[in-house]
C-alpha cells in the first residue's frame, strides 16, 4: 500500500526545499521528488576529481538580500556567512578596466567624460521609476538608450544584454534591467564599493542543511526520481506517476520550469492553461567551470564588452572566496546563455572547452592548457526565463486547474529576476498559501 503524504513537492531547488521546510515545521508529512542526484537546483554543487567542491553555476547574494540570511539564521548557521567586497571590471577594446567604484568609472576612457557622468547618474534616474508596470511595454533598449545615450548603451549595456539574452535581446522588457540597476545601486558601501555574501562551502552545502532539517521534521526526499505525469480524479490530483511508481498526497507543489510542468500535465490539464505555460520562453545555459593552478586576474566579475566574445563574462570565483578554501586551486566560470538550436548546445565537452579557450586566450594570452587541473561543463535547458513586453499579463500564476495543486517557479519571481534569495521568498509564500487552503 502506498504511503499517503500531506504534500508532495516536485523539485529540490531552493523554492521546493523552502516550501518543504515550512510545511514540515507545521507537522506536515512532506515528500520531495527530485530528478537530479543532489539538492539545490542550479545552485547544486559537484566535486572535481581532486575532491574540490563548487557550484555547477556561479552563485552569491547581495548584502541587502533578506531571505537567504534569514534562512541561514533559522538553521543556526549564521557563522557560515562570509561577506566580502566585490572586484568588478570590464574587458573592452583589448584592455581590462576596473569598475568597482565611482572613481573607477571616472577613469573609464572608452567613454567621453560627459558619457561617464551620464552613466554614473543612471542609478539616480532609474530610482525615479516607482511603478514598474509603466515601463513594461518597452524593451530594454527603448527605455535605457534615451536615459544614458546611444554611445553609453552601445559600449556598456548592449554587449551584456546580447550575451545575456541571445536571440531575445531586443524583446526582453525594461523591467528586468530596471530591477537589476535598482538592486545593484543599493548594495554599495560608503565608498561606492559593492559588498557580496557567500555561504562557506557553497550553496549546495546550504541546500543539504535544509534537506537534513526537513528529514529531522519527518519529511522525505527522493533523488533520481523523475515525475512523468499526474493522476487526476474529480478535478484534483490524487497522485504522481514517477519512474519508481505512484506517489499519493493530499496537496501538490510543482517547482520546475513551466514547459516541464506542462509536459507532466499533458493530456490532463486544460489546453488553454498548458498553452499559457508554454507561452513563457526560456534560454538554456552552458557553464564551463575551470579548475586552474593559478589565477587569471585579480577581478571577480569581469564583464566582457568586446564584440565577438561569446560569454557573459569571466567569473573568477576565487577572487571572491579565497583559494585556500579550494585546496589552493583557482576556480573560473564561463557562462553562455543560448537557444537550444544554437550549434554550441550540442558540442561535446572537449569540443566546448577548445571553443572557450580560443576566446579566453585572447583576453589572457599567457593562459596555457597546462594551467587546467580539471574542468566540467554543466548544461541547464531552462536557465533563464525571457520576460518579454507585457510579461505580467501572460505569466501563469500559482493556481492551477486542480483544486489541490500549485506552481512556484523562478519564472514567477518577476519583477525580480531569478535568484536564490527570491526562490526562498517564493517558497515561504506558497507554503503559507497551501497551509491556509488546507486549514479552510
């Protein structure tokens, strides 16, 4: 006889883990089903062959984020938070430029002095927007170019937006950029520098701490168990068909990307609802993680604004969290957002490494393959939701056609962009919604 759970949650990313923890603390019998082998979703960790652990995709949080440190405090792990200044820069026209402080900006000679001032004042202009829906009908270019000027947009913003959103760069709405600029502008210290935070040992370690706490409260988590479809009776879901059998529960929460949920509910959910979920577009991500025996530079986050460089930036993690925490190794992330029909998506690992090194050596001519101790390439099919014009009018809400099922995904964090801080926020919110519904 199948065990009956109060709540079954699909996905062990931070939204699913947070919701499960909230529900388990209230005495619910909770089950999480995760198709991957580890918790954390995009923030999950892996081991290089020498045992060094790091996230599959780069992660940090800002010092003004609320929900990550609140969760860490609840887990009595506050001593595991490290806060450090961020060293940021830009590679442009064959040269590295430091862009961590206002003084660095004033020295950024690719822009005229007048344009440097315009760029510096941009955050003040952005803060004047109080109602984000007033700019939701505009693309990033349509909104940002009149504020900062065509030259600033072309040199500073256009390359980053094109690398971030690939074929969708001209259709993403202005709200995405507005929220980024507002949040980044509020993380500066008294000297104009930026403070970032990290969890010792990585976000995967934090995810495992959540798993342990859920289990301590009587919850259960099953890894490598994919959900194939739902079983529906009289307008509500009675069970989930997984690779290992049927899971029965009173309530259900789905946290994967919308297309994954639509596939699970195919042939059972209302056609209009399924079409609404498939209306939201996504970009995939291929992330190359390099383990090196020496550093590339002293910059943590190096935006690359040179035309033709196929990555969002060069993120040298160990210029943020010390190499001493990684057995003296230096960890570098190279992230590329792309459509699934991009030929790069089908590259094998060695082919992808060769492609990446060809470009990376343009920036760092001394870089030699002998520096590489190990490497991994991680691929996420639904890494970045594409928030087109009018996104709030078509993105699905938490409710489903089923009376006992809800959705909470990173595509619903809007107007904020996807991120661990907001995944935790949404996990708490949907758990409270489910508890309130059950107590009616």
